[in-house]
């Protein structure tokens, strides 16, 4: 088995959501042992795994690789996870107006 060199935040997101490895595994149809391998990097987080795990953890696939939830404002994460998928584009547009206003 080849160890993945890509760091991930799967464990941090799982703990942030208050889930055990076993419970997360049940939610995505695998075993706790597989979740352990994914968290440790002994098994790579493929696109398939990222797409399976992210919705259950209330985040985006890329966030599992790039964002430590402990370093992000919890209110922002919770608000974002409460926005329905079909409204997120609109929410991003609103947030981008704040960025543009700051630059202007």
C-alpha cells in the first residue's frame, strides 16, 4: 500500500462534526478501518471519496484537503452548511460583493 503524500483534514472535519470513525463509515457505506486509512493518508482521498464524504461532513470536497475547520470561524462553517445547495451560488455572489466593496 502506498502512503499518500497529500495532507488532508478528514479527521478534523469528522471530529468537528462530532462523529466517530464508525459512524462516519456507516453514513458513507464503508468501514471504520477504511476511514482510519483515509485519515492517516495510508489510503489516498480520491475524487470518489471526497465527493462521498464532503456532503456528509457538511463541506465541499476541496475543503477536506485544504481547510482545517479549527482554523475557520465556526459561525461561517455552520451558516454555509445550512445554505441549501441550490442557493450557494447566490450566497457566494452576495459574499463577493463584500470583497469588492473592500477593494473599492
